[in-house]
C-alpha cells in the first residue's frame, strides 16, 4: 500500500491524477471532453430548431389551405325585394366611401364613410362608437363600417370616392355590412327604389313578401297579399319598380304596379 503525507492535490483537464508529482491513479472517464459536448449540444439544438421550423411551416400551410378553401366557398343569400331588405336592416344610408383599409389577421375590411342622407336608423347612428358629428348638419356625419374581406363570409366590396346606398346591422355599437343587405351604387338605384327608401318602404314593413321559416322571423304576424312573384331577382320588374303597400284598413297588402313597372313588363314580354 502506498504511504504518503497529505499534500496538494490537483486535477488536470486530462485523465490523470497527480500528488506531489507522482501518478497515483488514472481514470479516463474523468475527461469532460468539452469540444465533444459542444458539438453534441449544438447538433441537438439545430435538430430542435429544424423540428420547430417544420412544425410552424406545417401549420402555416394548413392555415393557408383552410383560408383558401373557405374563400372558395360562395356567399349564399336569399333573393329578397329591396323593401324586405330595407325593413330588416338596422340602418339605411346614402354615403360616400372616403377610404378603406384591410386587416388580414382577422379578415376585416373597414370603410370610412361620409353619410349624406339617413333613411333609417337615425337614432342608432348617433349611438355608434365609430360615428363622429361635425357641426349641426347631417352632411357633417362621418362613420366607420365593418365587413369581412372574404367573399365566402359575405364580405362587401365598395370603391373609394363612390356614393352608395348602404344598409346593414348594428352590433356592439358598430355598423356591419354584408352581401345579404342592400349595398349598391347610388346611380344604379331606380327612381321607384329611391321613392321607396324615402317614403314607401318604411311605412309598409308590416307587409309580408317572402315567407319566413327561420327563428329570426318577426313574432308579429305579417299582412298577406304580396306573394313573392316567381323568378323575382335584382333584374326583375318587381325588384326595381314596385312596392308592397297596405290597404286603407291596414288589413292586407298588395303590389303597387307603377308606370315604370308596366313599362318594364312590356319590354320583358315577348
């Protein structure tokens, strides 16, 4: 057995232990091999980074595929007479589009509008968080309207510096637009439709034109008499040139066939 007095002990980075310059024992597994460890750690980190990057890439591709699939689906809206759309809307205005911006992270498009005339929902507009009034005249009324950027979500597209008839809903103190409401350039609005939004539509919302089978139907029964003509759409004579109005007793409704309607029918018939 080796005999020695306690003396200074130190370890090299290698594998040999020395006491007073003499070799006492050798342990090769004491070596930390720092370069080998660094390479191994670096390799593990690089592999982890590659895995994370591929995972992110997979989810990005999956998200883009989902968006493209959703955007490829069409917006589906029932054909409704302008009077029905007017009556179901929370607001109907004539406005000029000043500016618009899109936010792709939440598929939102925001329109900055200058409201030129309000046909329905005056009290609602003044309660909106996005409506600003400058002066006492209505022409100094400015608002923001919100819609989706995707057609599949019934997003609305409007052009800057154009005047439109715009209708929609109010949710959470914001004006919301979609394709199922009436949003059309003002010059394309017929004479009878302009009279409708100014006068006839508002007073005849109790008339039923299209049957309703959903939970969103009005609980109050509608007045019958204006059955929806077969084939009615935005190109039909009923769409552009007639109204459904109540009789004097307010017990039933009927179509008011204007001179413009009769002229339209004459042109349509073979």
